[in-house]
C-alpha cells in the first residue's frame, strides 16, 4: 500500500541579504519515515528544517505538511498549525527550569487549548513510553542531560504532531545517552508511526535512518 506523503517541499529558495542559503531545494518525506539530513556547517540544513517547521518562510517555493500548504496560512493560523502539527527537539532542550518534567511536557497542550485532563493523561503515557516516570516530578536541574532530552522529546510529542523535527538532538550528550536517544527515535517510528526529520552531524544516526539526505552549499547532492 502506498504511504501518505507527509512533507512535500519544492523549489525552496532562501537568502539572508546577499547570502543565498537555499538554492532550489525539493524534497518529499513519507508518513512514518525517519530521514536524516547531513552536510557541512553552512550547507543550509537548519534553514531547511526551520522552513519545514514553519519557523521561517522561504523567499519562494512550496511547503506542504500533512496536506496543508503552509505558505497560504496567515501568522495566527501558522502559529496554531505549528502547535498542533509540528514537534521540535533541539540540541539544547530548552526546558523551563521552574517547572517539573510533567509540567514541561504538558505546556504545549495547554497552549493549544486542549482539555486539561486529556493533556495530562497523554503526558503520563509519553513519559512512561520514554522510561521517565521516575523523573515525572523532578525539575530540569535534578535530571541528567539525557533525561532532560527525553523529556524534551515527550514535550514535542504531546500534541501528537504530524512531524517531529530534530536539530542536532544528540549534539550535547555523551555516548551512552546519545545512543539511547537515537534508538528512541526508531521506537517512536515503530510504536507511534511518527514521521521524523533529523539534522545531524552524527554519522551513526545518519546511517540508521530510513534515508540519508546530504546537503552542500544550499542544495541536495545525495538522497
């Protein structure tokens, strides 16, 4: 059976002043696919991820996520779409220090205006899935870097996003925690059918992905 196309971008161009960062990128990602994006610093990887994630708009080109042409959305519609459809995991976890792990996971669900009991039940399920139940009431300063990143992943998943986007998610972790986080992405794909796009310099993670895309000088050169 043919899989649903979850991400479709075509002829993306993006410049910052006189610097052309993306030079006509076209890319498709199927539902339930784990795709890695690799390339030297300055290749345009993070810019592409930000445009797919609606954090930045291209100068021209088409972006479609879960069947929605995002360039047609106004700012408020785009914000709602991002909250409901896209989960983000960054190199630095950005957990709010004054809140517990459980509260951090729940916050995007509250912002999305969802039923509080439903959000909290889902947060407990995700925290359990990620093996973090014992840290549920701990604040970020009481957790290791690997534990904080797992909570950041749970937070990214709280609204059951169509797409999970990760930018150097293991760049700050030691080898053990890095390997555990990498395996976690494939658990999410297998258990939840999650579509995942990861920008990484980690060759092991890049090879584990269903497909590796290599970028150079604002263009896709392989994959």
